[in-house]
């Protein structure tokens, strides 16, 4: 008998159906990945299992955990099962822990809720569990508070809390999405170990197919509240049947065809740039200097697509802001087409108008109160004589059509568009003053896999039509590999390796690059060489 | 943007508040009786057909006095909110635009300092030096409103400054001032409207308190607070003299608060229906 | 932690200094000649000169300020112009009515508001919540001095449970004093309790929507335990801010309410001083009130650190 058997589960919220006839099962010792794009209902399914559906939700069907129908249990009975028979960890480690309670107390609480034992015994067991997840008490005493830990460490605490009583079932909802690549690999390895060690069943929810392929025994694919396909991982990846699954896998493996870069002419030159932050410690503390960018030098050629990878805290955001003229540097120079970005503590408008940027968050990149035409013409502020009247209308129409939208969209508000369309509008905004350089700052990271493929294709297309040079910043190595000619790897404020993309990815020289590439989960068959059109 | 419009809270509140506001405006051109007329033979009458709310200890018609008193309450409260917003919002925007810098620190410390002076204390200071009057009440309540709006604006603006669309505006070369006006301000107007309604109602309460102790509008200008002060010695003989002005205050403030709640539910898309 | 306390303390001192500067400048510098103001239009030149000398007005302003501050630190608040007695003596007795009244009201307000707010949050959307919200909606609209008048009407005049006013003095017994302050404190406390209950409820509801609450429920905690053990402590932080602000409102409200109950507190003193143009008394009373507010806010700041460990770590 399977450990968890979800049988014809349907859920509606305020009479609005969100899950349709979901059936899946997880066996003890098995890792089942529940995957799909945003809105597919995978998180909702996991909340239904735990009995944590939001107010106004109605569920029908059966959820059998070892024979007990969870949907037929009262809230009191469910409380008895949560934490003891089934545990859950969530996506966002930074907000998942109680900020005013020590980590020791939080882990011990799981034990104290379900067992009659003394507080000190519970704390001892908590210490043992924290050590098991990689937080030994000599380095991480039980009296630590969550804000003293990093994201990866907090996620480990969450894991310790969830498995403290060795539940039979563990549900992990996007547990590594918010973490760095190397931390992600560690947490995934830890999960695999614990499953093998404790004999738990793991229901892993993730949109990242590479993660799925590296860890899951079986895959369940969901779309818009339906299960469309399930099967053993290797078999399913090799031969998907359902059109949606095929589309999903193809999009994840999508390689973009970039045109060949033109002969090199320097466009952006960054020389020995240093950016220090002064960390003020209040009235009586001493000011400390944090070096965010440490003597970085590189050249971006005209028409080149340069990638920048690094984990959080490496300094890539700071470097980007310095290049764009938003923050002054404490040392070194940045020039675009020979002209310096900064002159006498002021950023040069004439230089800044040759650079634009596309941001990560399609939902936060636009003022919700402005219409599209006003939104995409914001860069006109950098021009000495911005176009007016028909010239302006023409510029708007051209920008919108070049990204695959229509001129009629100019009169709409941003909330009328989907995430992928908003990123297209963001690209239109970046293109409208025909800058020499565009910076893409994690521009596709927040998009669903299918939409991401479309936007990357759009980029390749724009490269063919315009002389487009860009700096592509991302933590997602597979995206960088397909969309750039050269790549730089940044760590601790320094560029530790740079070179042609394929060369760096297939034969990394620096230890950190090697660690990064080794840690990044990969979909099988992603190692064929890039073909230039 | 706007949800169920208009909602029940807003309607009831607006109706209540409007009764008194309308009364106040009407009294500018007409009241049932003149309020400066003393009519001792008719003093302390309970409500009758001739005097809908009765008369006070000097024979004056209470309904007329309530109407004219509304003028004082509304004028003081509105001007005080005006001062609070007019000074507080720009201060808050500036502090957020220069967050972390010395100007931000300076403005925040200034805010904290003003918070240490309740409007009564400011009114005491001003009155001691310049003599009593409605203007003092306006200034005293207005000054205390400044840090309320400054702090609220700064908080809201700070979270907006983190958003990418502000960064996009900076990349387009726009200055902090321009961004504050073009991008931040329009996105905080609903918050300001709601808070303005609340501060308006608080202003009416504050004005009543100040005129009760004699620091607000002086005779012959009537005010609800002073009506209460005058009724105090007679409260056992004629409780209606204390009840009626008090109820006027309660109903106006209640109406404004309901309006504020209703506006907040309508204008803030993040408020869940359950609240 | 020590760093935090020290920084708060420095902030306290700076606030006091700046507040005293502001008060000094408004009273002694702004209107030109305080002596002329106090004596009136028809004063003789030599009387004016004598008063100026007595008030120390012939000394340079910075020096006058320092004299005033150093005097206050030593307990010398100057001499009342009207009564020719040391202000410190006049303030002392009255202070012990106004300040305890504000504290009493603060305690009552908190004792009423916390259970009401927590109850309303735990019964969100149901009858109990609606009842509390309705009551508080009414409560925040009521002027406290009017409420006091109504209470006097009901409880003192009609029912006779309390006296209608006056204060027997602390030397006649602690409980007698408390009884005399009870009706005023309740009148002060209830409207503020209404505000505080709403803040408590809203803060708790905000917390209940946070991620870590979901984690707690995933561990198997019952809904009620989640509220008490996890949500409440986090919800306290914004509530504490309001309590600090409340004290200043209660102190000011108490000054006003003294008129209803004929309490011989700072209110009567300062209002008389205004009509008598006794600027020295006004100055001293205002300084005292502001001092009380700043000190109470300092204490509230310290309790933040006790509740929120994130503040303790800031080096």
C-alpha cells in the first residue's frame, strides 16, 4: 500500500475550482516530483494534503495517508498528524521561521507538541536533529535566532523542524528555489540522504525540471489544476507523451540560435572598479567598510553578448548599478564608447542614454498607475530633445511591434498583461531610445519555463535585427549558456574566471566555477555544443 | 483599483458626517435663531416644536448653536489637516528619497521631537505667549499632524523606492524630486486620503478638548467644546445641555471614521474581504 | 544590547535638550519682552526694569538658557511671578496627581484593550469580532472629557458610588487617592483602549497571515496555540509603539479631565498661569510634561529590545 494516496481530489475556493480530479501516490522511500508552471495547482495540492487550505476552500475526494483519509479528519486529528506523521517545508526560508524564537525552541516545539517529554530532553533531541541537517550545536548553538542565519541555514532549520519526529511523509514546496545554486545542491543532497536514512516518502514540488531530473524517482506533471502525465523520471524525460509535457520539456531544453558576433570593437570598458560601502553602526559604533566590488576589469565588445554569473552577495548587482551610472565608484573607471560614465561626481547623461536595463520582476517593474505608452517612453527623459507628436507615436509603435506586441497595447494599463508580456514591454522600454548597451538583470528568472523560451527567442531575434550588445546577468547557468558568447564568473566582488561561454562551461578552470557548474542541476543531454546560425 | 463602490461603511459614515458638515455650511447663511440673542425667560427648555433641540442656560437655541459650532470644528480640523499634509507629506517624501542620509535622520528626529509635544501642550505654549483663539488651535493641532503624515508618507514611500519601476526611472535619469512627484506621490494618494479622513476626525476631537478648557475659539464664536464646558455646572439640572453637543461630536467623528474605513476598503486592493 | 540602550539613552538626552530649547525659545525669546507681556500695557518703566532684573532678562539669552536648565536639574524651577513662591513647590503636589492619573489610565487601557483585541482577532469575522469592532468604533469617537461628564452624571450624582470630584490627598491614604482617581482614569482609558484594541487586533491579524504561522501550523500546533505562542509576541512590536504614543495623549487628556473632576493637578495650575500671564509656571509645567513623555518613550524603546531579539544584535 502506498504511503500517500491522493484519490480523485478536487478543490474549489469560494466556488471557484482550482484542482480537478487529482490522483497521485507516493511510496515509502520514494521521491516523487510534482511539477508544472505557475498556476498549475501543485502548491494547492500539497496544502490540501496537510489540511492547510485557505479559508473558503472545499475539498472532495480522498487523501489516504497510510490508510487514514485525511479529508475525513477533524482539525484536532489533523493537528495530531501534522509534524508527527507528515511534515512540510516551504519555499521562502527568510520568512518561514518565527523571528523572535530561538532555533532550538522552534525545533523542540515540534517534539513537545506531540510527545510528553521534558523541555530539556526535547532540546537535546532538537540539537541532535539540527546536527543531522548540517547545523552542529558547537557552531550553531540552540540559542541562535533566525536572523543570525543565512537562507540556506534557515532552510535547514525548517527541515529539522519538519522531520524532528521522523514523519513518514515529507512535503517540500519549492524548497530550493530561493537559494543559491551551491546551497541548492547541498539541500537537495540532504533531502536524498534523509529519505534514504529515515525511509520517508518525499513529495517534492518544483518548477525546475533540472532539479526534478537530478533527484526524483517519479514525476507528476500538472497543468491548470489537472494531472496531465506521470511516470518514472528517466522514462518520462526520454519519451513524454502528453503535448503539454512535451512542450514543457522542450522549453526547458531550449537552446537559442544566436547569430555570430561581429568583429570585436570595444564598447564598454570597466577598469579596476572598486565599490565600497560604509556600514554605519549607529551613534556609538565604528563605521566599517565593505568592499562589494574589488578591482573588476573587463571589456564588452560591440555586438557581443556577455554573461555575468555569480551567487547572491557576489557583487553583481552593485557592479551593474555602477555601470548604469546609478552609484558612484570609489576607484577605477567605466567608459562607454570612450566616454566616462561619471564625471566629477555626476553621471553623464550623454553616456547614460546609451545604456538601458531590463529587470527581473515583471510585476514590480512598472508604475501601476501609468499606461503603457507613458511607461515605455520614460527613457526619453535622457534625450536632449525627445520626439513629440507623430514621431513619438511612431517610436512607441515601433518599440511595441519589435517585441511582438501591437501598437494598440500602448493605451492599456500594465495589469492587463501577463508576466511574459510585461517582460516584453520592459524590453520595449529598454529598446526605445536605441541604446548601444542593454543590461538584462535576471530578466527571465521570474518567468515560467515556456514563457522564458519565448523571451529568449525574442532576444535572439532582436540580435539579428538590431546591432544589440548586452550584459546578461543571471544565476541560472543553463540560460546563460544558451544566450551569451562570453561569460564572466564573479565571486566575493572579483571576477574569478572569464572566457568564451562554451569553453568555460565545458572546461572550467577556477575552483569556484567548477563548484558552481557541478552544483547546478542539469537536464540530461544539455551538453551538446552550441550551433551558431 | 476600486472595488465594490461605494461600500456600506462609506455610505453610512458619509451620511452621518454630512449632516453636520451640511449644517455647518448652512449656518453660514441661515440658522433657525440668532445665536447671540439672549432670551432668559426661555432658558433651559427641553426640545419643543419651536426649539428642536431645546435652549441653553441663556435661552439660546441649541440647534442653531450646534450648527454654528460645526463651522468651528470643521474649519479648525480641515485647516489642521491641511497643515499636516502640506508640510508632512513633502517632509516624508524627502526623507524617503534621501533615506539613510543625514536629512532623513534629521527629519525623523524632528518627528520624534514633535511627537513628544501633544497638541494640548503646544496649544498651552502658544496661548501663553500669544493669547487664546481658534488660530492657536489650528496651529497646535496642525503641528502635531505634521509628524503623523511625515512618518506615514516616509514608510509608504520607502517601500515603493525598493520597487524596480523606481529603479527604471532612475536609469532614465530622473532625479529624486521628480521621482517623488511623478511616481511615488500618485501611488500613495489613497493612503493619504484615508489618513486625512482619520486626522480630520481626530482634529474635531482635539478642537473640542481645547475649547473645553478655553484654549480654542473664544466667545462670541461658538464651539461644541465650550458648550460642554458651560453645561458642566448645570449637568444635574439639565443633562441635555451636556448630552447634545457631546452627541454632535460623537456622531460627526463616528461618521468620519466609518468613511475612512470604507475608503480604505475601497481604495486598497490588498485588503481582503474578510477584514 | 548595551549599545542599543546607550544609543537610546543618548537619544533621550538629545531630545530633552532640544525640547527644552524649543520651550525656552517660544516662551522667552519669541514675543519680545516677557516682562512687558507679564505686566501688561500700562506698566511703569521702573517696574518693568525691576521685573526684568528679577527674571534675569538682562542677561544674554544663551546664558539665561543655561541658568534655567542648570536650575531645573537641581530642582529649582524659578519663582512664580503671580504668587512669588518657588514653582517647584507648586508643581510637586500637583505632579503627583497628573502623572499617576496618566499611568493609572495607561494600565487600565492596556488591561482592557489586550484581551478585547486578542479576542476579536481570534473570532475574526464572527459575532464576537463584530461586537468588539462595533464597540471600539463607538469608543474612538467619544471625547474623553464628555464621557467623564456622563460618568459623573451616572455614577456619582445618580448612583453615588463615587464622589463627583475633588481629591483627598495622598497623605490621607493610598486607596482613598486611587478611588478618587478611578472615575477619571476610566474616562480617560476607555477611548484609548478602543484605539489600542483595534491596533492589537489588526496587528495580530497581520501576523496571522505571515509565513512563519503557516510553518507553525504545519508542525501540528492548534490554532489557539499558534495565536498565543507565535503571533502574539510578534504582534506586540507595533502595539508597543502605540502604547508609547498613548501615554502622551493620556497625560494631555488627564490635564483636560481634571476640569471635570475638580482635581488639583497640573491642569488647573497651568490654565490659571496662562490667564495670569505667569510665564515661569507655564514654562516649567510644559517642560515637566514633555520630560515625562520623553522618558516614557525611552522605557518603551527598551521594551522593544526585550521583545524583539533582532534589535539586540545591532552592534
